């Protein structure tokens, strides 16, 4: 476990579950559980966009469940049947993503353009308003006084708790009001393109190809696309998925021995959201073991800083109010991110709970930092694991967090086996 690799027994157990019936058993469980999740969401969610997602998503997951059932039957009759093979599993994954994510995005965007005001989460409105402000004023952020002047019910939407690059997804809406200018459409398009690049990168590594490597890659793609937490997030809000996809691409480029490009990929992610910054730090530590730390840091840390400069020059106080004060709980309104994870429960139920939760979070961060200094990851797979476990601990301990943020650690931890099999262990090339 020198490089944060999973223990042998744990790895064997995962491989046994993942490869049962040629991977189809876990596919069936995934789609059946996802159908149940979508149906419960459609029936019980208090958020209208979530309910609107739940209905088509339930149908999409049920169809996928039926298709996998047919694949299992075909495999039972003939183990080498093409219908039960890996290409067919890829096809089912693609169809499922189209039915449970892309179709709901288009449907909700069209309905919203036709006048439905309950077909987008607040994140969509925030991104689009940030794009309009960027186009008109050169900064996506409103200052403290401007937010205070808004009606109380609109002050939350006045905040833009993202990095400046996220506002780019709102620029199409600033230009014209149409279904295709909905921020989710562009968030989904970028996510798809970046994931395709990550898959191509991992397939193109010099490691020997084989069925285990291809199956592990498919499982990683499923974790970023058809997993309900990802499908729901992209279809109704969308802002986290391009960030996650860029982090996946960065790890894939690291596996291909391209630290400079990995730094650029995670740096672009860092211009969108703070969640990418810990991944950037870990990647720089990995690159340092290959004598490419400066090259990687130039993109990984330089791009996010460069993206902040225009907003800093236009209105420094507005930048601080949105990017620092609000996420830390010192804004005019509090964040609605209140999922009942340990950090939130500690902060809201114990005396001095916020201090206790913050202390635990700092302690975990210090432990990870010490681990990176003493034993930096020497492989892309180790990098993915450290990022996954680190983000999981942070999400569980943050006083204000969302259930949907779990998509980051789940995807990165699922990516690790695919990266392990595709690892390129020669000297860096770019």
C-alpha cells in the first residue's frame, strides 16, 4: 500500500463483484437500483426539476435493466455471444446516458424556454446571470452592497460561489433566450467532449490492452455518466460535471505520462470550481516525483490564478464576497447545502459545533498534506485514490455540503482500477 493502492483482499473482492457474469451482474444491479432511485425521486422530491428528471430517468433505467437482462440470457446460452460482450455493454451505457441525462436536459430546456419557471435548479440561474454580468460588466460577481439591495428572496441567487470560468457557460444565455442557450446544454456538451478525450487518452496509453483494462474503463465511464447522482446533477443543475470530467481527464493524462497536459486539464477545472484545487495539488505532488512539478504547477495552479485576475481588478470586494465569504458562511445569506453528513450534524447539534467540525476538517487536511510531503503518489492510480479518499473525507466533514458532491470521490475511486491497468510508467512526454 505504498502508493495508496487498495489492499490485495479488497482489490480481489472488487474484481470478483465487478467481473461477475462478465460484468453484467453489476450492470444489472446498477441499472435496477438507479431505476428505483429515479422512481422515488419522481414521487417524493420537493424540487420540481428533480421530479421532472425522475420520470424519464425511471423509464431509461428500466429499459437498461431489460437490455442487460437480455444480455445475461444471451450469455447464459452462449458465453461468447456478441450481445453479451463489452461493445454491447458500451452501447447500453451510451443509450442509458442519452435517456437519463441528455433527453431530460433537452426536455427541461425546451419547457423552460416555453415559459416553465420550474425547470431549472438555482445553479443554472446563477451561472446564466453570472454570464450576463461578465458580458456587461467584466466580472461575474455582485458586490456586498448590490446583493444587500436585492429583495430578500433573491439575495441567494445574487451570489456566484464559483470560480470566474463558470460564467462562460452562461454567455450563450446572455446573447439570446432559447432552449439551446440553457447553461445545462453547454455544460453537458463540454462534459461529453472531455470524457471522450479521457477515454481516448486511456485507450491510447502504451500499456498492453486487454479485456480487464477495457472493462475497468467502462466501469469508470459509468460512474461519471449513468450513475444516478451524476445523471441527476447534470440534468438539473450541471455545474459539477465538467469539473469532474476535467479532473478525470487530468488523471488520464497523468497515466499517459503527460504531466504538463494533466496540469492544464486540472487547471481549467480549477477555473470553474474550487473542488478541483485539491486534485491540482495532489497532481503537482505526483508530477514532482517525475521531475515535472513546475511544468504541471504552471497549468494546474497558474490557470486558476490567472482566471481570477480580471475579476480582481474589476471589483476585488465582489470577488472576496462571492468566492470566500459566502462559502465560509459569512455572506448575507447562508448556503442551502445542508445535507446531513457528520460535519453538518456536528456543526448544528454540538456546542461550538462549527468550530469542532472545522477543526476536524483541518486535521484531515493536515494529515493528507503530511502524507503528500512524506510519500507523494508515484502513479496516476495512487493520485486518483488520494484525491478520492481526501475529497470523501472533506465532503463528510464540511459543515455545509451536498449529497451530490459525493460524485467526485465515487468517480475518482472508480477510475483508479482503469488507470492502474493503463498506467504509462515511462518518462513524461508533455
